[in-house]
């Protein structure tokens, strides 16, 4: 079996991207070949470079105009695209080019608390405000709409009466670090 090539798209600090890179480093089944980033100030850039993973910077026009992204994805012989804190809607043409090969992680139990504007603390505040009894993360395939692709994996935890935004956020991050590599490996069949 040849080494699978994962490309991570990220916009922010890069904690999930770093976790995924480290998970596959040194293995013989898959590796993160590149990080694609739309934010030249993002922390993910330094994290990727420190782990010897090339970074491809792009802007909105390059994402929306056919050509640049496709050429880069071909260059890295991409088998799977993983969104890790990538906040822009993924273009339909790329979804069609990589059917069933684009994953995203969402900090809620979809279909609840999904959609445009529902990310990070926005999700956690809504979950706490609605006095939900459980919270969790969902890994799903990406389609043309925010957070509506088929669910690959979900994990949840009970919300205690004493939970704060900080405690919930910490639990979500730990779940993300645990579940995302499992879901990636599942989709890659490794």
C-alpha cells in the first residue's frame, strides 16, 4: 500500500492541524503533505513549518477561481483533504473533484448547532445557554453547505451543572484530538 497524502486546510492557531501532523509523522500509511492556509497571520503556519510540513498560502480569489488550488492539490498527490479550523465555505467544484474525500470536524453534535456562524465559542455558548445535557464533536464529510455532509463519527460527553465555557472548551479539544485521527484513518482505510 502506498503512503496516503493528506492536505490540511486551516485558518487559525493550528492545534488540530498540529495534532494530525504529529499523529501520522513517522508512520508508513499516511502523512500530512501540506497545510493550505488562507490567513497569513495564522499560528498554524509556524506550527507546520516547525514540523517540516510545507505551507501553501492562498487568498479568497485563488480559492474561488478554478486553477490555483487544484494545481496545488495535484502537486501534493492529495488523497484526502482535512479541514481543521478552516472557516470559509469550501467551493462546490472542489467538493465535486474530491467526492467523499474532504473531512471537517465540528464542535457540536450535528445536526444541532451547525451552519454558518456556528464555530468555536459561538457553539459552546449556545449549548450552555440552552442547558443541553450533552455536548461533543462530529467529524463529517464536506458537501456544498456548512456542516451538512454525512456524519463519519461522533463522540459526546455529559454536561455537568458546574460546567463553564472554559471547561467545555477544554473537553471539546481533547475529544477533537482523539476522534479526528480515527476518522481520518477510517476514511483512508488504514
